[in-house]
C-alpha cells in the first residue's frame, strides 16, 4: 500500500476474538502505515500500556473530548466508550502516511461519512461457533462477557455487508493477512469475500 500525498485511512473491524489485532499488527509492519491508538474508558487489561494499547481515559474526560471536537469517531461498546482522537489521524494523513484504525462498526459508519475515500475491511470468523470457541479460549473474558460479546458479534456480522467495502474471513490467520494486504495493494477481487 503506497502512501499518497494525503495518505489513506484504512478501517479494520471485526468482532471481539476474530483476530483483527493480529492482522493489524502485520499490516502495519509490512506497509508504510501507522496505527492509530484508540481512546477508551475501559480499564486496562493486565499488560496493556497507556498510549501504546489505548489512550485510557475517564468517562468524563472522554465525553469532554467528544464535546470539544477532539474525536474523529466514537461509540459505546460493551459498556465502555471507544474513539479515535483526531490527533492520532490527521497529522500522519497530512504528511502522506496511511493510517490504520482498529474500530467497531458504529465508528466505521462515522468514518465513512467523514472520509468517504477510506478503505473499510471487516474480518469475520469462519463460523459463529468458532468465534465462541475463540472468545472462551482467550482466558481473559468472563463467561457472561463471552455471551454478551457473542451476541454483539452476531449483529455486527449481519450488518457488515452494508457498511464495509471488503469482508475477509479469518479461518487461517496467514491467509487472512494475505487477503487484507492484497486488498490494500489493489490486487484481485478473489482476495475479497463479499
């Protein structure tokens, strides 16, 4: 994926547990892109670092940022606020650097309205049963939270075709990464499952 004078904004979304963070890490590593660290009101998981994994904010500070126009997009997911700070996206785009966002479907809809030329990619599991297995196997999610995330995932998967440009199934991680890289390089429609 080559940077243009204005840079390209790329959204990679998918249900919790689908492997999108692993895909994003490789895409950033193999392209001339930077990753936009999201802001959130959720508490950090063990090992998560402020400014690296997320910009951790209080709910009040987050809402102040939205009211002040500092958020490019934001939404509530699983009881916590998530959003993209303009300061994470606009400076690199203006320098011609492509920016990757790992955000959920409501944020993607907002990005589509603000940046119509953005590339929106949705990652799906091979099946909902496999997603449930992956969520339960993570070991960092309580059983009631797994059930809630599973319900949200079913809704997101059903709505994805109306929001995203490309839908990529993550059955084998390396294959999914290749398909995403092919999309960003503009290679072949067979890289995309719609």
